[in-house]
C-alpha cells in the first residue's frame, strides 16, 4: 500500500474538501493520506451535473498539454505503467475512450473557468469564511452513515465504531455537524465508500472515464466508482428524505437535497479562494493555480493509483 502524493493538476480541488483530491498514491513514501474530513462529498457531488465543472485553463491550452501538436490521435513519449497497462506505444493511435476523456475534460475545465469560478467568487463575497467552514462541516457530517455502513461491510468494526461516535458527537455537541467537536475526542479515521467496499471484495475498477458535465475531480471515474457512488447515495440521509417526501406526495426532500448539493459545490470552491478583500497577489496566485493541468496519461495513472490506495487503506 503506497501513500499519496500531491497532484498539481488538481490545483485547489475546488470541488472536494480542501485536501482530499490533491493527494495520490506514491509507493515507497511514508506520508499518511488526508482523513475523512478531507474526502467528504465524493459520491454526493456526482449529482451536481448541471453546474458542469471547474478549473484549469482554456481548451486550447489543455490540448497542447495533453495531446501532441501534430495530431490528437497519437501518443508520444508515453510509458505504460502498472496502473495503466494498456497505454498505447509511441506513435500508436489513442484508444477511442481516451480521446473522448480528453475532450470531456477540456470541456469541463473550460466551463469551470467561465461559469463556475465567477459564480463562486460572488458566493465568496457574501458568505464569510467561518460560515463556509461550518457549511462544509455540516455537509460532511451527512456522509457519516455511508462511512459506518461501508466500514461494517468491509469487516472493520473499530472504524465503524469511530465513525458512529463522531456522528453522535458532531450531531449533538456540534449542533448538527456545523462544528467538528469529535476531532479532539476521537481519533479521526478515513472515510469508507461503496467503491472501496467493492474493491475490498475483489471487484475490478473497470475502464477509466472522464464524464462531461460533471465537476472535477468527480468527473474522473471508473465503472466500479459509478456503481459505488449510487450505493453511497442510497446510504445517505438525503436519499431517504427524498423517498419519504415522495411517498407522502411532497417535494420538500428534493428541494432540500438539491439545495444542499448546489450549495456544497459552490461552498467547496469558495473555501479554496482567498478572502474577497485579500491582497491582489493572492488572487493572482489563485488564478494561475486553477489553470495548471497534468498530462492526460499522468492524470489517469494517478487517479487509478489513488483508488488502489483507498481500497487498501
């Protein structure tokens, strides 16, 4: 089991909690990965398809970084890896799925720069940083039932008990999870998703995909991750709120869950931004960072390595 490495292309990871998706597995190193608070909303934010995606440069810049100038159909200087064993040899055409993934990623990032960042900047002006943190904590707390169930399914009773204890403490003393009081009372532990549960029992990840109209880093996925995300959603309280409201003939559950999803996505973006009245140099650094990209095959390899790390954790 390797430990993670910082991934430059995830720059700021405006759609996850601050640290989670900027980490990737790198064998032979001793650092420990971010824990559960930094891996919070992976599965639920898949639903945020209408907001599209975020970060990292114009389509032309991305193509130049990820595809050879002479052709968008070939790979040059690429070396197959254990996590990406089917990488084409130099000069061979890219597989059709990889070509689709590159174009989907370009589209997502372009929309993010032109749509998501401006909206989030407005949100950042009106919602103070302390309130942003509390909103993030509350949404993360809603993921605890998922962690409890998946820990049990992976036969990790101690981890399930710690998640249960954190849920009780944060939901009561922490006022519905707005404050994370469990940090000082219970050893924090990694979250557990249904994707990891399937991997724990030997289900292979399947093909790597980049989904259009889905916010990064959640646009990166595999067949197993898609199934796992659906399972995680069913384990969450918002699913049951929707179900109960539907049975009773109301729309309250749908309104609440949709509002939390959209607010959570914008809130995660704003949390990584400087304050609205920060120095100009901070905003300049932010704007430069959100345009950083990683070449496609490195991005794919790092994602698959991170999934392997999560399963082994």
